[in-house]
C-alpha cells in the first residue's frame, strides 16, 4: 500500500487528522488509513474498536459530514480505513478550509480560498458581479469592434447586434442581477487594469534568458489586446519570408498566424486573473514562449488536455464572448487546432508544460526565420521612422478636417486603423493632440508648442 493523491496513511490516530478528512472532502475524496506505517506495513491499533465509534462522531461534530470507517485486517493485524466522499459544498475545520492537492494537504487562504469558495458555488472568477460600475462606464468603440467581429462570425443575430449596449451585455450573460460581471470589465472597459491588476500582456525579445533586447506592453481591454498583440508580434518581433505568386505578395511567418493567434487566445481565456500577473510572451531566435498563470482542473494533466474532450475554459464568460465574436471556434479545441496548423507548414507541434506557477506553450523555430540582432535593430529603427512619418501624416489630415474619423485617416494615409489608433494615442500622450467632445459628434484639436 502506498500514498497517492487519494490515499493518506497514518500509523496512529490523532484528532488533528480530521484536517486531512476535511482536505479530501473539499477535493476529490479519498481514504485515510490509520494503523499503517510509512512503509505501507500494518502496524496495528490497540484501540481500533473504540475508534470505529469515536471517529465518525468527531468528524460529524467538527466538519458536519459523514464518513465511513471500516475495520480491516492484514495477517491478523487490525487497521482502519476512513472513506471520504467529495462534497459539493465547502467543508470547514473550525473556520479553516483544507484541501488535498497531489499527496499533500494545504490550508486555503487569500486568493486560493476565494477561488475555492467560488468554484464550490458553481462560479468562476470572471463571473463575479462588481458594484459601482455601469454600462455607461464601458467603451463604446469596443462594443462596435465586438459587433463588427460578431457580424462576420454570424454567431449572433442582426437583431441582437442592433440592440443597445445594455441588451448586448444581457445577451452575452455578462450581468448578474443589477451588476456587471468581472468579465464585462475585462472585455469592454477602456481601462480594465483600474479594477483588475495585471490585466495586460508583456512581450520581450531575448538574445539569451538574461539578455533582453527590447520589450513592449499591450494594455486595454481583452478584445483590443488580441489584435494589438498579434499585430505587434507579426510586424516587430517576427520576420516573414516573402515570396510572390503571379502578382500576389505572400508572407510566411515562422509560426503560422492562425496557430499563434490560437495560442494567444488560449492564454487569455485560461489565465487566472485573480493572480495579478501578466501574460508573458518571450521571443528568441529559435523559439517563442507564451506563459500565463493558471491551474489545471483536479485530476487533469497536459496529456489529458491534448485529448479530444478537455475541460471547459478557466474563464467561461470571457470564452463565451470570444466565441460569439468568432475569435475561438469551440471550447477545448485550441490545442488540436494549433497542432494541425503547425503540421501543415512542417513545424513541430508546440511543447506544453505546467507547473505550480502556470502554463507554458513553446513553439520551436528555425533560427533563419527570426531576425538576428542586426536586423532587430534595423527593424526597430525602421519602425520608429515609420511611426514618425505616420504621426506627421495624421496631423496633416486632421489639419485639413478636424472632424475626420480614424477609418477615414487610415484610408487617406494607407495604413491600418490599429496603426492610426496607436499613433494617435502616442500623440495624445505627448500633448500634441486632444479630442474635444464625443467620438461621434466631437472634433480633433492640434496643440502647437
């Protein structure tokens, strides 16, 4: 007999072992064996028959649950088997909450306790209602971005998409009673970090693990972060192999865009936002690593996640909104999709690792597809020069028409709307441009120093 996640052995009974029973009840259940030593050999109990009566009563009085206590024998030596069923509600030991994780017992505190209590209530962190914030506090531009994506995906009817922002939130089930859920803030607020610490993404280009060449941070709500992060990875951190077929320009990246996008979406949907730690993307000459803090469901392994029917997402309300917007196909298919996209272009399936800190997805690349230090510096200089030229062109366009819209500026200059938004944000931060009035009825004002 050996110890494992569902079996704990003790040579003698002590009342403090009721904590271990509490831990099993709060996890997946298990057995506490009394009268077996560390080597798995029966040591015997002199008071086994008395404990048969005492243990169930003490467990009932302290934990409020019932357990089966069975008398067993091994070569005539008596020992006890305490069978604990998993309970659907939190079980407390004198105000403490214990939990069986692996082959250890842990007392849950802080964020871990909050998460546990929510899960026992059938809730997830992203589904918790938040007071003192209303629909008016959310970003209208993000609602329009969502409608645009959802129209293209066809997963919400035109009737629903044509309704008010408040009704759209209702249809996405991002409200509980009169309150918005945390997911609504992460998805639609212009500054979710005001309410959720670490709700952004960091990207770094590394020569070695200790030698960071440059880095970026992507802020804003989750819907914005997807496009901004992918755009930055493809334009600044990865170099495409360019070829031509007839008159068409073809760009092939070291990691297929669709696989990279799916990996990014998985990191966002499965991140534990209660932790306060950012999603981190590390780009090297020969690999790209995506890391997000999170936990595997009890009893799950990375290998099980690779099967056809993995568990539901860590943040189901966020995942549902992403699904309606057409960003993800279906829950639990991300790993298979990434592997398929890599296989098509001859790239090995990514490596997956999980430890106490979170999930790691690693794409292994050919060094020729990632820019060396010289080309990186050239790329950064070119990017800066291009940004300066774009900013000048934006100001020229606004000077001609102070009510011009961002899509109109993008069409005039010949760049993407994301590039215009990024440059306008920089101009505003530098104090060179301000917006007067609302997004629809207002106008731009150039500040001349």
